[in-house]
């Protein structure tokens, strides 16, 4: 047995013996771990998140399966909570202790995806690559840093408390280190409604107002979930975009110009031809863009046509703050994630419409990637990605 395989099999055993206690005895989270879909897609976004990308260094498909089993078990244990068992006198502690002696589930959501590079020649999976999964292209207004792009696996951890996601990241990294190497990670935070409605991004505008309704099962089947193919049914495609916002430059722009760039009022979130946040913009009554400019973000992102209706995405955005850059300027922005049935037909269609919009002077995408969010874990014998690799 290779060192990596022994490490991973030890991690699997630790899930019940020296992880967070007997997960089956712990109170399950409200959402429940097993199901057709993974958690973290339709749920209301929590206040804290970590999005991480990993390079798989497993040797062959068997070790890859061991990795995915270990990752599944850690997700199951972490979202259930419980008290860590005693590891023994000479062994290191079974848990970091960040959350205290009795680890709560904390509403943790764990969402795992596979990147296009996982389906290269290393594991004999080229013929099994989900058809919509490609490497994220470079768009016209991008300034991508290779160190912040792509990856074999994505893991998003979301919870209401920062220490919950930090604890989960440390645990997963510890238990998968023999077969997966962190490539990049970024922490994000959400905001409460101020004063109501959608949360605000770091440019001060409400974000996600025009999202499709995640509680509408028919709409989610139309726009988000994959059906049909047994290997991919229950999954979806995730787009991650790490977008720096030039907030100091933005703060010197007049409010009227800011609002015309977005096409919405900053205070209420209403379209410029409306009163309330969820008022529908009346583009047909403003064909020349006198009220809502033709170049405004909302008009380009969603022109409210029949064609555009089928290309909508379910977006989930978080803010980030990485301190200062090398020039002493504020390094802040957005961790943008979106879910869709086909990134090229949906997300990229929106990107093409947004190319060259005025906001591009104030934002700079520098990282991210495309990932296939694996179908959910059906029962205790199942594991993430089983249908794709076995």
C-alpha cells in the first residue's frame, strides 16, 4: 500500500474513530447530508465562506477514489458535529480544537466540484468528462493570474461563523493532504440586508436582486440542475470569478454616474425607471436608453428578452478583503459564484453582453475557474463522484 493510500484509508477510519466522534449518533443538520444534490447551491448564502481549489496528487484512479471517499466522510462528519474522541496518549489531537471540546455542526455547508483538469490522462477519465466542463477561458476584460485559476477540485465551505469555516478547512486539508494539494483559497463574507432586500457589494449596490427563485423547483431544473445522464444527474456547473474592485477609484465617482453604470439606484436598488428594488425595468418604453443607459450593467446582463430568460444563472456573491496590495492600495472585491446547466450557453452569454461595459474600468477579474458540482451523496455507501470514476 502506498503512503498516500495508507494516509487516506487512515483518514476514512478516523471519520468514525478519531474524527468528530460517531457521526451517526450526532444530531443531523437541518438540511441533512444525503440527497440528490449537494448542499450549498440553493440554500440562502451564509455570512462566511471559503472557496478553495486543490490539485490532486493521488496516484491512479484507486487513490483518487480513496480521496473522494475521505472528502465525503469529512464533509459528513463536519456538517453533523459531535465531540472528538480521545486519540490516545502518543497521538496528536483528533481535532484542532478551534470550536472547543464539543464541535457543533454550525450550519456548515460543504460543496465539492471537479475541474476539467481532473479528466486528463492521469486517471483514465477523459471519456467521462461532463460535456459542459471546460477550462475557464480568458475574457476580454480579464487580468488573470495563473496562481489564482483553475484546479482539479473545488471545495466551498459556508457557515454563519468565521471559525466554523476555518475549522472545516483545516480538517479537510489535514485529512486529504496525502492526495490533494491546496492550489488557492480565498475567504468571503456576506452582508445583512441594509436596510432590506438583497445584500450590498463593496461598490455599495445591491447584488443578486434579479436572481431566479431558488425555491422554484421547475425553474431550478430549467436553469441549474442536470438531468438524464446517470453520471451527472443531480449535479450542476459552478463558475467562480475572483474580481477585484478598485474601490478607491470608485469612491471618487459621482453618485449619478455610478447609478447610470449600474442602471439602479444605490439607496433602494430600484431600476432607474422604477421605485422599488424588484420593479421590472421597462426597456421597451426606453429604447434609446435615455433613463436606463443601453450600456448599463443591468440592461446588458439581463435584457429581459425571451432568449435571455433561458440563459439566466443563479448567482451567489461574497465580498472579500485581502488588506493592501504592493502599492498600498485597498485590495477588496467579490468572490462571484454562479450555478447553471451550461456555462457556455448561460454564463458566457452574459459575459459577452457585458464586454466593454463602463464598469470594467472599476473591476478587474484575476482568478477563478469552472467546476462541475458533483451530484449529492445518496446514502452511507455512496461517495462524492462515485458515478464518474467507478
